[in-house]
């Protein structure tokens, strides 16, 4: 701002008023006469000129409120007696200050819109009261709700403003404000524009609040990437800043898969992170004990603050119960007590629990609503439950998916210790053995690595078995998917949740009977969402769904079926159920319907479609009965159901669709606009999409994220356009498709693509093509079959190009494993591996080696044809606790002596014949036992 100019007598101005002619200091000089004066009360309206303003104001109020005007109008300056004074300054700032001084407090408030002009004006015009109010307002912003009440752009602008004007309180507040709102901050487009010193101060703040250490690291990496692309910093400064910021990440709390993935762009950081995590897996207890002694626990503490709402630790196999407890311990506890806690928690025996509660009672975090411990196999869930009880008294959602050793007794304890929880997810991988397979033999044995001392934390309570127990009034959603050791008796105990349970997922819980499921439904009448895929759901359960609800309080409803439980269903998943369960369905609230691989007919499905106009997901893949009439089905147009797809598109706007039998013929007109919201699409056997529709999919489905095509005719033109135009596409699966694809299809960038499955569609793929793929997309899942040109070098290309691979499936892929699997085992984030007919070089100890080297591995599939020593050792006690299943397929012996088990004739022949498999040996672990099954089919 500039100083005052020469005064000029305004003539008729009253003695107690003064006309201020304010010229914007940034404007060019003008010879135009000034505008006529306006009263202060008119400043709220649009200004007559953006560069100059004349305003009448009370002289006494100006002198009283501002040191600037006190000196100018009441001192020895020539303007002190003048009724007309010229000022050159920031016009917007001066206007805001005058409004603050003369408008009633009730009609003028400080906000992020006027804060900086007010502050600048207050500084220039020396309005002391305004400076105090600006500071007070800015400091209180930090404590206001909801989070992020001011935009990030404003904070950044204020940060740049403060040092130029000597304002210290802005620099005091900004880092803490961003720290406590960091989750919202990183979602802003302006995040990458935060200045380095502000970001550094924010991360160092004790109030830094993140959902996970991964979230913090991702934010830093995105900021670093944007910084590299800008020209604001020198290369050396950028590198120094990168190292400085990344050094603040608590590497030992990163998910293993994420840490491995950072090797793509920050190899040194990612490699060091992976090494640290693997070292912790070897002996985290001693590391923590040494850290306690050195009083240096910060690097191992989960970031918990009073503002935390979600704690996500998913994918951290290095995490043990000690990490959880030390994160909640007061920092002033003595080292001896900390060592005692760390040692006792390691044994799952909390002898010092009462003492711990007394000393740490203030360390509870009441804003935390969600805790996610998925894929954390090395935590003791008994101790975890106690930890959550006193640390998160307002917890609402607990997720522990893929934690195989979480037993039903743990669930009971969780319900008793933490009765305020209303959502629980305990899903694991589903069993690969279905009822349709022919089982040759099966035997089970108790897991030798299960040695649980439940008495130290499991609360035996007679209340658990009583109906009407108020303890269980909160559980609304329970996911037990894949837990095929859950029994009808367990389900009966779950029925105690009848007053609140609305959502149940028991997919692939194969021990449950139709009667058991029926009893659950009979007790839990508030149920509106059920995932019953691959269960014994049948007639008894259907009758329960379609029976009158005696507890229904609605005495009258215009729909005669309103008192039936099925009437209120919103989600119904029946994939793989053998009963034609929709024949009596009367609901009209369905949003999600999955009848894949069932015997549901069109006569049952068509009325359901018409009754449920809110349907957003429909899965019918594998429903061959949809082709058969089985009676007359009246359509809305008066025709029969031959044009089933038209029936659907005239009724629903789908977001998730699986098309199979009865979806033909298909025209573009059938899909627009009803498919405009589709995010996930599967097209399978029984439906053929013409090339013009496949090519137009990015326009028909602009939000498409996942596309699975089976037995379709595809081309380079189609695939290339999908990768280039579907910018949200994360999943692309091509199974048994026809057409002439070439390497041109994948020679384009696809930064969003994460899952790529190419099953018998790309036999031409070479190592060069693989290299191009690694450059164009960052995959976490890769399936290749029939790629016979690949060799042992392909392993290194895959492992170095996609270090964060979670799933790798290679079948009939040349000689990839001819020299072993060393490079594959370098992909430390692998959770699922399938190797079949990839080269006879896999050693006998592959199973134990894979479990030891891959801490997250859950599923392993091999072929005895690839065994270098004729077979594989199969341990009962896996060193890792994640293992769910191991499959080993065996080929039929060829009658021709010259034929190898790869189905090849002699080496002089280039003809290959399909391999026939005799049987599959399946080792499957549950929470309590190991089951070994020999199945006649190839799995």
C-alpha cells in the first residue's frame, strides 16, 4: 500500500465528516475526475469504479479507531483540518476496513472471503481492534466444525501473505489446521500447490491426522511428482525436499504391497521400506523392546489424534498387537512398564490390563468410527478386542477380512466387549471346492499352529444365549463370507442379533443348511440385504422370506405383500444356489440382484424386473434357463420376453450388470441411455455384443471401471479404444475371445488399469510386449494363458515391472519356470499365485518357500507337470498365517510313450494337444483345521 497524497478542501463537508478519495495503488494514473462521494452505508453494494472511490465517513470514528487516521486527520499534517483527503492504497482492502468500522456488527462478519483484504487494510490503516479480531477469527477457524471450513487455496494464500507483512499468527495456525484436516486437504486439487515449508510443518505437527501411513506417503509422493514437473525449484532442491518429506513417513507402518509398489518410481525408498518390513517380520518383538529401552517409539506408533475418524492398517503383515498398544500408551509412562506391556501383549496374556487402563485411561479417541485390520495375520485378536474396547469407545465398524485365524469365539468376545459396534466384516477367501465337483477322498486334521488361550480375554456370559439381550442391539451388518467352518449352531447364536441385524453375508458358508438359514431369517425379521451365494438356501428359506411377518407394525398398506419379509429386500445374492428361488418373490425394493449360475427361469425373473424399478445391479451370467419359456410371460409391451434386454433397459438404470443367456439380440438403442451409469460390466456366454457396440462402450458407459468379456469377437480397434477412451477403466478381462488381436492393442498408456486378464487371446505375446505393458500400466493383477513365446526372462520383466503385483496367474506360458521361480518370489506383495505348464523347473519345496518369502500369500496353485523332482512337499503347519489353499493338478498319463505330460508329441513335432487333467489335490486351511481333498476335476 502507498501513503496518503496531498489533501484538498472539499468545500461543503461538515465539520464532523470527511470525504476520503481512495485510489487503488495498483491502478494506472488517470486524469478523469473522481466520482461523487457516497455514504459508507453504500459500500456493501457494487462499487461505481474498480480503481477510485470517494466516500463520506465520520471523522471522529476514523480518528478513534485507526492510528493512521489519528495521525492523518488529528495530527500536524496539512490534511488534519481538511474535509477532503486523498489516499492511495489497495481499494478492496480499504473498503472492507470501512465496512468493518461503520457497519453494525450483526451485518458484517469476517470470513475467508474478506479476511486477507481486512488484514491488509488493518495493517496499513493501523486499525488495532480489527487486527485483534482478525487474529481471533483465524485462530478459532482451527477449532470449528465441520472439518475444512475454509478452502485450501485460502490457507495457501494466507501462508504466502504472512511473511511479507510480518504476521506471525498465520504461520502459527496454518500447519496445525492443515494437519488436523489432512484427509480433506489431500483430496483438494490445490494440495500439490502447498509450499514446501508449509507441508513440512504440517507433517511435523503432532495433530497430523491420517487414516493410514499409506495415505500420508501417497500424498507426499503426489506432491513430489507435481513438484518435479514444475519449474519452480531446481533439480537439487526438489531432490532434497523429496528425501526430507519421505523421511517423515513411518515406513514400518506401510502396507507391504504399497511399499513394494513405490519401487516403480522411487526405487531406493521402496526397496528400503520393503527390507525394513521384512526384517520386522523376522523379529518385531526384539525390535520394539530395544526401541522402548532407547525411548524412541515414535517411528512405530500409529498416528492417533483427537481428530482421527478412521484407522486403516490393512495389508500390514508386520503389524503385531504390540504396535497397537504402544500407539495408545501415554508418552510419559516409564520404560519398564512399557517393556512389560509389550512382552505381555506378545503372549496374548494381559496380566497388567487393569494397571494399563488406570495409567492410560485418558488415551481414548472418541472420534474413531472405523478400524480396518484386514490382512494383518500376526495380531492376537483377543488382545485387539481389549485394545479397541478402551481406545475407541465410539467405534462403529470393525474390518478384519482375510484374517483366517479370527475364530467364532473371537466374534462372540467382540460382541460382548464392544457392544456399540454396528458393522463387522470377517470375510476370507471362498472355498474352491463346490458341491458340483466329484470328490474322490477327503480328510481333516486340527491345525497344529492354533494354540489359543481364550481364558485370558474371552468373557463367558450367560447373557449371550438369551433373547432380547440389549447388548446386541446395535449390530446391523455382519459379513462372514468364505467362513466354511461356520455351523447352524453358530448361525443360531447370531440370531440373537434379531433386533438390529439388517445385512448378512454368508457366501460360501457351505456347512450351513437350508433349515439353519431359515431359522436365522425367521428370527431376524429386519433383514433387508442377504448374500447367500453358494449356500444351501432353498425351499424352507424361501418360505420364510415369503411368509407374513407377525411383528410387522403396519396395519395397512396398499400393496397386499407389504407384510412379507421379501417385500423389503434391497439386496439378494443367490449365485450358485440350486433352487429356482425367485418363483414366489414379491419384493419391490430390490437394488441388487445376483442369480448367476442358478436355474432361475424367465417366468420368475421377468416379473421381478418389472416390480423393481430401482434395480442398479443385475447379474444373470450362466442362467441357461432364461432361454426356456416355462409358461407365458407377459411383457410390458404386450410381447413375449424374446427381447429381455429391452425389458430391462425400459425399467432400470444399471450400474453393475452381468449379461449371459437371453440378452440377445443387442442394439445400441437398447443400451442408451439406460447403461449410461454402468461402472461394471460382464458379457458372457449366451450374449454376443457386435463390434460397433464394443467400440462404442466408452461413450455408452462413460463411467466404466470394469469390463469382462467372455467368448466375444474382439479386435485391435476395440481394445485400443477401450484403453484410450475409458479413462476410469481399472479392470479388463478377455477370456476365450475370438478375433485377431496384435501387440498394437496394448501399445498405449492406461494409467488407471490395475487388473489385466488375458486368457487364450494373446498367444503372440513376447518379452518385448511384456516390457511395453510394464511401461504403460501399473498392474496389481496379471493373468496370462496360452502365451507360449515367453521364457525364463519373463519372470524378471514381470517382477521388476510390477513389484506390487498381488495376483499372478500363468498357464501354458512357454518355459517361464524352467529355471525355477526366484524372480516370482521377489514380488513380495503376492497374495495369489497360479503356475501351470510353465516349465519343469519348480523345486520340491516351492510351497514352504512361497509361504516363507511371500508374507501375504493366501492361494497357491501348481501343476505336478512343472515339478523338477516329480512332486511337492506339503506342510501341515504353514510358517505364515495367511494361507487359505494350495492346489496341485495332475495330468492324465498319455498312452503314447513319446508324449510328455505337457500334451506334446516328440520334440520333432510342433503340434500341441490340449492337456487333460486327472485330478486336483486341494489343501485348504480354515481357522481350526487343514482339509486335504482329492477332486476328480481340474480346479
